[in-house]
């Protein structure tokens, strides 16, 4: 989230960092409790589905710790080694989250396949149902709290954790179906549910990774977003044209580069004032972190081959 967006949400950087830290700590604790409860029940009664769901939460726990320790640096001020700030640290932490989830999901898929081939060893117990219901309640409360905090912060790392919590509810439902199958005399459903959970885990991790790779490689946003930025520049009464624009991600913030055509008879002071106004207009937009504008005199034909409003990534 850009500093401008944080300010508009009524938060200063310190308040945003405190909220980020608080939500990260709650995620660590919530996942740790879920792991203990599900793993204890799953190992005691031989449920592959519960062990798979608990192991998924191990990845969540690791991800929460990484976000807590690493992700907070996004709120650090620019320094000599990082003159553009630390915006890319946050999606890097989220990418790590996604990678860990994918690796663990593939391992769980292998274990579930073994359960189907070698035969289930699960024994039904009401404690299995109770553990899963507890896990669902735990993840819903964690999701609700993380989303509530992130509503005023806009962190991609916290959003990844919140999505993970929501998906945990779905995977736990799958595990619950497997355990109910054991109760009705179909223990193979436990291993099948473990396999379904594993596939959902892999998909979730890949989706988180795909989104955050976009942030890390400096990809362009949607055409609609690029068009909104160009239209914002053109809305200024002194602007006669916009060309050679490049809009791309710098971490989770958008960076804008553009050539703006204005009256060539303007004084240097007048042109400077217009540039300042344009910069302020861009930085007021959601997700725009910085902008670099070049003012060109209109009508001299220097850029006649450039497509009006052209946008690209670097």
C-alpha cells in the first residue's frame, strides 16, 4: 500500500506497521493452535484427512512467521541501500508463502495417494468431528480479524494470509466429509478427502505466487488501470497531450512514467507548477506510489510517431 493510501485511510506509517504486526502475530497463534488440535486427533485415530489439514496449517504457520519477521520491513523508510523504499519485500514474503504451500500440498497429495493404494487405517471418533469443527471456527475468526485489520492497511501479504484462512475452511470441510464417510463405513473417503485437500492447497499456493510474481517483475497493471492514469493526466486544463507512458508495479505500488505536452510558451516556473499539480493528482490515486513526468512543448511534432496515450511496461 502506498504512503498516500495509508494516509487517506487515516493511518500513519507507525499505526499501519502496528496493525500489520498485530494481525501477523494473531495468524501465528491461530495456526499454531489449529495444528496442535488437528494433529493430536489425526495421529491418535489415524485420519489422513486431519493430518493433511494440520500439515497444511504448518505451511500457514511458516508463512505467518515469514510475514511477521520479514514483511514489516515494507514500512521502513528509504535508505542508502534501498533508495526507492522496501515495497518489494512484501510481495516477496507473499511469494514465499505461496511456494511453501505448493511444496507442502504436493507432499500431502503423495501421502493421500499412498492411503488410497495401501488402504485406510482410520478409526472413527467424535473427537475427529470436534477437532474439525474447532479448526473451522478458528480459521473463520482468524480470517475475519485479518480482513478487518487489512481493510485500513491494504497489505498483499496480509491479504494472502486472509485468503489462506478462508481456503482452510474449505479444506477442513473436505476433511470433515472424509471423517463422516468413516462413520458410515467408507474409510476410503478419508484418504480421498486428503487428496482433495492437497489439490486445493496446491492451487491456492500457485495462485498466491502468480499474483505476487506480477508485483516483483514490474509488470503492467490492467488496461483499465493504465487508461485511468492517462485520463487523470489529460484532465488537467493545461495538458494538450500524453504519450510514451509506462505504468508498472514497484512492489505493490504503481509507478508512472509519462511525457506530457503543454504550451511551449510557458515560463519555467509555470511549467514547474503544472508538473507539481500533475504529480499530486497521480499520487492521490489508489495504489500509485511515485511518478516521473517529462514536459514537452505541444505542437512541434517531435513525438508524431508515438501513439497518443500509449502505455507499456518497462
